[in-house]
């Protein structure tokens, strides 16, 4: 007597949603802002292709863009690594921000609409919530996004891209040289800036932004960070 053949249900191959090149670029930027990707972390092409569902060719496009912006470093025959800015480079980046951001926030004082101010107030509420919850990753990300909001409200094109790149690089600097418990940006200064913008006080806002950036820079120390293995599944989960 023949034993009946047991029918088995074919195992479905688990598929992963394919991400766009821009999505991957933004996720890496966000991973840096949230300290999920630390300075010196390796960005292996094969692993990135696996977790994002795209070809290694597209991963190379993203890495080339990030390398052009100096957010990552490409080392021949070794691969891509999140950049590790030196102290000297950190000082140069803050100098660039002091040249760019104070005049822009002064310009915003004469152009900000009630809707702009409402967006900034909502952002301050999110920052406060993150601080109340002691969510360091969210605090750091929101601190950087605040500066991007300001620039996006008054400038576009090259200036907006430059500030975004400098913000990501500043996060790397903070990760390397700031104390682990630092608040990224002094807690009250964002709120004071919004008050000055709403009041149309260009001179006051320009002065405070310059002081604000100086305060962040002065929090730097020489205690470098340690590169950890990134959780790519968490960074690129859909």
C-alpha cells in the first residue's frame, strides 16, 4: 500500500519593499542625526542592498552623493565609512555656520508669516516633549531639524543644501566630541529665537543665532566616540 504523499504548502519567499535612492539617502542622513550611524561606522554595499531591496549600483550612487557632501568617506579597497571630522574640521564647519545662519535668520524676521511662526512653535513643542521623555536621539534630530526649518523658510537651492549638509556634519561632530548627556542645543535658545523672529527683531535674532552656534561649539571636547555596528534593519525598516 502506497503511503499518501503529504502535500506541503510552498513557502512564500519573503519580499522586502524596494526603497528609492532618495529614500535611502534620507534614511542615512536621519541615521546620522539620530546617532544610529556613528562616526567611523562602515556602510557595506552588500548589506545596504540587502536591507533596502535595491541594487548595489544604486547604493553606490547614494554613497557617492554622501561622499561628495563629506558626510561619508570612501576608502579604496575598503569601502564607505561615516566621516570622522577632526577638531580642525569641526571648527571650520562652525565658522561656516556662523557666516551663513545669522544673516539668514535676520532676513527671516522680515519675511516670516504667522504660518511660519506656528510651524516653529509646533516644533518647539516636539522638542520639549523629546526632552521631557529624555529621548536623546529625538532631541538631537529635532535640534538639527529646527535649523533646517529656519533656512527652508527663507532660502532654497544652494543655501538650503549647504545648511542641511553642515547640520549632518555638525551631528557627527557632536557625536565625536560632545559629552553623551549634552542637549545638542541649549534648551531655551530655540524658543528665544522664535520669539525674536515673531517680534521682527532682526538684530536680536542675528546676534542670538551667532551666540547659539558658539555655545554649541564650546561644548566640544576631545573625547572621541567609538564606532559601533549599525542596526541597518532598524534604520531602513518600512
